[in-house]
């Protein structure tokens, strides 16, 4: 291109010198037809870290009131929050990238929205990027990101609306972890699903589960808690079980070994509640003390140290606690007096004490009292008050505090309390302003001290940087800041990990420190982690990170102090971005060095350069700006050129090309006098004071009221009289010569079908602005306009539709601007509640038997037309004590809710109360009835039995009411002759039976008494029955051994004596040996039941019958055994 195009070049080199400006990170560029004077700052785009200076956005270090009201429980996730209302409805707000708000969209919300499909909830739990709701019917709903199957629906597909956790019933408690879920069932067992990489599902494996599985070996569980990758369970006996990841000892078993199955947490008893942080655990004991174990890197164990513990230890000095919760590395404890204490990580102000300093011991959360419930997320916290409000504090980058402050501003707005600004600079998450008089204000994130106030506390309103005066230029890097003073020195503060502060160290500085060895400096610029300075002699100096050669010294060596960029002189302007640098020389050429992956050096290649090289074809450069990987140039004739990455349209030429390796013309008609570039967006300043923008717009940084990217320049209609522009990573800045104003729109509330008054107060600095026309929009629809009165207030009234859904609706008040006052917009919120329809609940009297089941019943209808209402929860209580609930219409009868309940012992007459708690549409209603509890007389039938000793028989009876109704499931005790035998339960016909396998010896043969006894209960009186057991003698069994001997020899006679069936040896029995019919000897059996006799034979040779005979006694009948005696 030529150095000057005919008819378009009206600016000479002398003007360039007079209008010298500094490009900041991602660049500050300034240009005008005359030397700009001080003006009014404006900002738009991302406000996630307070970098717009509007007083909203960014972390809240002290509790603020959320929009949410009338909640009974809350749960805080990583970047989102959940609330449960008494009517069973679930509400959500904050980040919604994966649908974790459950409203069917992926839109981020800074005000609560209802979660359709989760009505009838009794508990909520927020995981990292997903959410759970436990319903009254014992099922669980899940939504959000489904990594590892943590929604439990059998898939890994993200859900923007609730889905049922597959196969899970009877749940009474839930917990959400980073990527897994837990549920306690009514039977005391636990189910788990999702990520199992560390065994956190407790099923003995490392296999992820997309549907719930049983946690092994657990019973009598009353509550669960889930951390990053570990799980806890509380038993009814007050002991605790743990499983999963244990790298920091968070399982509390004295080791750091992961566990795939539950183990006992050492030494814990009398525990009443549990909580998990990412890698640590908490337990509340019945005595009000809190115990902690696991990771202690932020002091979250509360013992005054940062030493990890693998067994529980008491949190120092803490007592009187009634509830606990834990976030990433921070802890909350609710005390009995309604106050809250916190300790641990405080990087985002989540301890609520006004600082960002970690605490290793509990300290009060400022200003909280009357608290009834608490919840801790990764970096934000919630607390419910008795006055029905919700307090919130900590990180608010995604609107998770629910205070209505949007995380993005799509149109320019005033930075609070500032005027007479001469220069601006935008960092990644912070902003600098140079004021007349040479002082500097800063605001935004301050993790690395980049605000320079000696603290690490973020600010969402401008704060003066102490100790700085005489400043003539400022620049902001990713997390560091620069200031050039009139005396030619440069001062720096913030992150210094690569030496970008230039003080010869890598030590972070939270207050300004001098850059070593610099003098005569007139301008500064900053990249992500490198810094540039322009000297009055036209040389460029650089320091900090040099991995891509962005310091221009011919090396890739980081520098802790300034070095000269090689080969450039007579430099007029400098700019720095992520990892490359630009300069404009006095001959109007442009030079570039550093990273070139996307062609951002503009030399036709993608090769990095560690020395300055000329940008191809440039000879009339006036201003330059750097994005992360693209570059902009304003030419002397008012043209815009661009090169480098074009992934988001930031080149602005409307093409689909993803990169441009050499400059392309963006526009030659706008009369541009300055450019600025953010991460991936671009801006241009016109000589007329207008501003155009293009590129990425995900945070509203293009200022056109949308978040739609643009690949060609478009005007920012709300801006006029602009003299300077600048850009941060995802926010934009401007200074206008026209006075700025602010519209403040307070919250209002109203019921559907009623009239509400919307209000907007207009001020400029602290001065009311009367006589200004303000337009009001409600939820995007125009409502009306009004002129501000003498106090600067405008009001309009609107009648809300009778069918309006409850929730929060945005109020937008807009002032179109006039020559003496810039346009502005204010945002507020209208909370709409329903004019609820009256209902009628009827609870009929019921009659039942004590210990038996009775169906409690309620009928619910709408009063206006007597229509039955289905799908509503009716809660039942007996004598004031809740016993359960039923759903209307579930039993097949319209409007009817049933609950089957077993009547315990107690009075004959009891009060039934039924309650419908209401809903967003219907009023609550209640009714009462009488439960008559009956007691019945019973009778018993017995059965006589006959059996021999040692034989089997059956003990049997039948239990009936006196009206002959069989009684099922009743325990009956059996006795024989007063000795307890066994207890048996009656079957469906009222029979109790027992196979009496062996009739005992007892007193021998004769009769014995069988007693069957039912002891009764609250519903049925006791009864018993006797029967006769006729016992007969046992049958003997005698085996005689055959014998052979010589004539006149001794025959050793031998017989075994047993009884049949049990073959018990019969000792002490008198038996007679008979040979050939003659008794030869009577003997008594020994302990083994053996009879022996040495018989001297007298018989001649031959074979003779040999018999052993028993004459019987009381227990064994008569009998004999027979064989032969052989004489030969």
C-alpha cells in the first residue's frame, strides 16, 4: 500500500508524534483528530470478575441478598446453585453450559428459573456440572452433564431437562459428587452410579456405572456425602464408612490407599451429619463438635495447620454446631445461635469475611444471623435466613450467587465513580484507568496483586492504586500492570512468574515496583506475560516471557530486566498481545515479532521471529493493535487493515478464511483514527467519535446488545463522542467526552393479575438527572415510557397477566441519549408470584385394626369448579406426627390420594390430618378425620397327636378371630409338658405347624400336654389351646452275633441293643440269653449298649437257636434278637 492515498491523507508525521499513545494488553489504542482531553469511562462485555467497574459482577467477599426467596433448602455446585421451595418446586441459576439448570436450555442465568419435571421434590443436590432432585415417591431426577454416566439414566448424553435415574426407588437421601451420585434407600442400603475411577461407587470394581449399583457391605445407612472422588456413609449407630480416592487421607482409615469397598473411618462415633470437600471430609458429632480429615492445603481441616490428616481430628475451638457443609476446599458450620463460621480456601471470598486470605481456623461469616441452613459450592456459598431470604457470597463469574447481576453486559455502561479519565487499559480480568493529575485507578480480579493496592482482594468498582503519581501511560497484561511516569521511569505490579515486572526477580508484587534500568520512557505495552517500553529516543525495550521471541532480542530466553529490541529505531507506537509485539516507526512502516502460528506477524509465513520484521506492504501506518493471534492497523488515510487468525471473524473482511498471513483491507470508508483488539475481537475508533466492533461476541464485547459473532465491522450505537478505546480479553472500554449516566432499577415483586410499578433512577455520578425520557421493557416486551422527575426517578405501571408463570423477569430501563448525556441502560428484576387458586381437601374417617394396615385417604379438588386435581401430593399425619404422603389420582381414582399405613399400638381413636402444601398455581388446603382403631378377640384350635418315642409328629394349631376369620402372620409359641419347643408364624389360613422330628424320652410312654399360645398384640387379644400327645414305647432293635465252638468249649455270647429310628445305644437294660429255648444267663448292657456272656457249652454237636431277649420297660417295648450257636 502507498504511504498516503489521495484525498484520504490529512494527518502528517508531526501529528502522529503529538498523538502518541500506548497499546495495552490486548491493547489500548487511542486516536482522534486532536489531542483528546479527559472524559467519561464506559465498559461492556464480560463482567465475570468485576472488570467493568460497574459495582456488579465479580466475587462477593461479603454476603449479599440473592433474588431467591421462600426456599427451604439449597445446594451449591461448581458454578450453579439449586433451591427447593416448600411446594416441592426446584429452582436453579448460574452456569448452564451443560444444561445443569434443567430449564431445557443452555443459557446462563443470573436469576432463578424453575426446573420443569422436578416437581414434588423433597431434596436437591448440585454436583460439578449436574444436578439431582429427590421426589416424594422415592425416585430421583437428574440433569446436566452426563460424563461417566453420572445422571444414572443408562447413557452418557447430557440432559437439559430432568430424566429419571434408572431403576432407583425407595430413595430417602441423595448426594452429588464431581462426576458420581449416591442415594440412600429406605432399607438402609446405598446405591451409586457414574465415575468409578477410584472405586468411589464402592462396588469392589473400578468400572464406571451408567445406572445405579449397590454399594457393597452397607446396611443401616441414614445419610451419605460425596466429594471429588470419594464417598461417605453414616450408619444409624453413629459410625462412618468411606470409600474411593484416598490420596490425601480423605477416607480417614489411617492410610492413603484408595478403597473400592467401604472401610470404617477410624475413631468416629456419635456422628449425626457428614460433608465432603474435593479431597477432605467433615463429620458433625452429637455433642456439637466438628471433626475433619484429608487434604489440608488451605487449612480446611481447621486445626491451625496446613498438614494433611488421614484420621479424623477435631476442628479447633468449635462447638455448638448443628449443621455442616464443605465446598472445594472451604468449610461452613451453622451454630445453634443462627450464626455461621467458615474456614479453609478463601481465594474467591467464599469465607465471607471481606478478604481473600485462607483461614486455618473457624471465623464468623460477616453479618450473618438467623440462619437456618447452609450450602457450600466449589467457590461460593449460600445461607437461608429465617426472614425467607437467601444470602450468597464468593465467586459469581456465572451468576451463581443469583443476585441478578449479569455476568456479561451487551451494551456500554458507566464505570462507577470515575470521570476525567485520560487513558484505559484492559487485562484478562482487570482494568486500569489513568486520570488527570497522573493517578491510576484499578478494578477487577486481583489474585496476583494486579490491582496494585497491596492486597489480593478483587474489586468491582474503581480503586485508586496507592503510591502512584505523575503517570502518563498505563498498560495491562494478563495478570500484571505497567505505568510509565513523567520522569521517564516505569513501574510494574502483579504476576511476575516470567520476570514481566522487570525488577530482576520472579517475585509477585502487589504494589508498584520500579522496572530496573529504564529511563526516558514515554509509553508502555503488555502481553500475556511480557512487557514493552518505548523510549523517547525511539528505541523499544522488552522483558518477561520470550518463548516465541516476543522480546525481539534475537533469542528465546526469558528476561528479568529490560533488553533492547534489535533493529528498530524511531519507533512511534508499540503494541503487545498474547505472545507477539508490534511497532509503528516514524516512516509509517509496521514491524512485528514473536509468535506467528496464525500469521499474526503479517509477513506471509507462520514462522516465529525473535527479531522485528516488517509487516508486508505497510507504508502508511498510524496505529496498531494486537489480539491474541491477530493484528490490526489504522492507516493514515483512515483505512483498517488486519491479519492473523480469523476463527471468530476478528479480521473483519467477511471471508471464511481462518487465517490471513498478510494484511487485508477491512474498510476504507470509516475514517478510523484508532484500533483496539481483545482476545478475538476488534474495535475501531472513528474521527467522528463513533466506534465499530467485530469478531467474537460471546460476552457481549461487541456492544451491540447481542452475543452473536460478527465477521464485518458493526457500529456500537450507544456510543458517541468517544475519544479513546481499549480492549481486554473479553471486555471492551471507551472514554467519551459526553457525560455518562447510570440507570438504577430496583427489584419489585407482584402477583399475577395485579398491578406493579416499575421504577428507574437516573444519576450521573451522584447527581439526579431530571427531565430524561426512559423506556421500560419487561422480559423483552415494551411496557411504556416515563420522564424522570426532580429526583431523577421514572415510573410506569403495568398489570401482570393472570396466567403469568411465577419466577423472575428482567426489567430493562433504557435512555436513548442526548447531546449532553450518553445513552444508558439499567437492569432490574420483577418477581412474579401467582394469585393462587383455592383448593379443598377432604379427609374421610377410617377404621382399622391395630397392627393391621389401613388406607388413609384424601380427596383434593379445585374450589372454583369442583374439578378433581391429580398429581398433587397430600401429606398425612396421625395425632400430629407425619406418617407419609400420597399422590392424587395415582390409585386410579381422580383427585384421590391414598397412603397405606400399619396401625401401631395406641389409643382407640386417633386424629387423621391431611395437608396439601400448595403449588405455584394452587393454594394449600387441609382437612381432618378420625381413625378408629379396633381390637379383636381370638380363639385357638388344637390337634391331638400320637407317636412313639423317637418318631416324628407334627405340632399344629389354628388361630382365628371369634368370628372365624383366620389370622395371618401371627407368632405362635409351642410347648410340650411346659417346655418351650419353638415359635411358628400362622399361614394365610391361620395354621401354625412344626414338624416335631423326635419325640423325646420324657417320663416314658404315656400322655403329654401340647400347649399352643398366641400372646396377642394391640389389635388382637391373646389366646391358647392345649392338646394331647400320646407317647408310645420305642421299638427295640437287638442284634446277636452268631457263635461257633467245640463241644464243651466256651461260647462268648455277644448282643448289640439299640432302639429304632434314632438307634440310640440302650445301656443298663437287663436282657436274657436263651440257647435252644433255655435261659442260660441274664446280663445288663454296658455303656455301649452291649450284652456279653461267656457261656460254657453243654450241648452235643449241632446247630442251636441263640436268642437275646428284652422284657420291656417304660421307654422301650419288649423284643428280641436271634441267631445260631454251632457246636462242632
